[in-house]
C-alpha cells in the first residue's frame, strides 16, 4: 500500500502496531484523524500520553488507578476480607460487570507459563502472601482462566497459602474449560462467582 505522505505513513505504521489493527484499518483511522480539528487532536494525543505516564498500579492490589490506591480498595462498602485473585485488569472489568462480587481484588499481572518464560517471580504473588500472613484476608477466590496455565498458577498459589487460615475457593465451572475469563458472558461469570466452591487440588 503506497502512501504519498511520509508523515501519514508513519502514523499508519504506529496505528497498525496496535493489536487487531491492520494497515488498511490504520489508514482509515489516520485519515479520520486528519479531518478532526487541532483541539480534538491535541486532546486525543494528550489522553494517550496521560495513559502511559499517569496511570498507576494500586499499591494494595495491583489494579490500575489514577492514584496510589485504587477506588475499589478505598471503597469502605467493599468486603476487604474476601479477595478475588485475577490475572489482569480485563478480568476485574468482567467480574465488576456481573455485579455479583462485593469484595476486593488482587491482580497477578499474568499466569505462570514456562513456555513464555513467566515464572512465579515475574508475577505479583508476594504481596498476596503477605496479606494472608498478616490475617487481613478470610477468603481467597481463585478467579483465573480455566486454562492449563491458570490451573498451574492456582496450584502454585494453593501450595503457598494452604498453611494459613484463609479459606481458598475457586469459581464453579460455569466458565468453559480452556476459555479466558474476560471473554465469559456476564451471567455465567456471575453464577461462577456466586456458586464458588472450596479449592481442591
């Protein structure tokens, strides 16, 4: 695809680097941006810059936040004694959409995957262990995707946490085996949380 403007070509190249965006779609987006006024483009560009420079990770749970502690952790109406362990922010968004969970979260930032070079040390596991050791949590819910990597991570966490008093539960299998959690429909995910069961290795 030949583009006469090097500046436009560079913009297309950057847009097409985003997941799911091919060069044709990137060109369509770039041409659309050209039609916007300077103020709109400035706001658009500033939002991207702020996204990278100002979004923080919550110092308690690892969720994304605009300040050091996320809104969920700060919410006094949430049950801080029940913590749902998830892979990433997309899972929190999916679970929150169900309205079935009123506890708090812990974001691992991934799952154990030796094939991808991701071991326990690359994940946000140690703060969770500390929270359990400090008796801050009565129940931990494993809400990782029912994949081989998710099950491996569940098993690793169970071995690390089982000697402490916290009840360890997992989602019921309303979420299809092999599926990623954030793709589950809200009804199935909500039922899986409500009907969670004690984790059994």
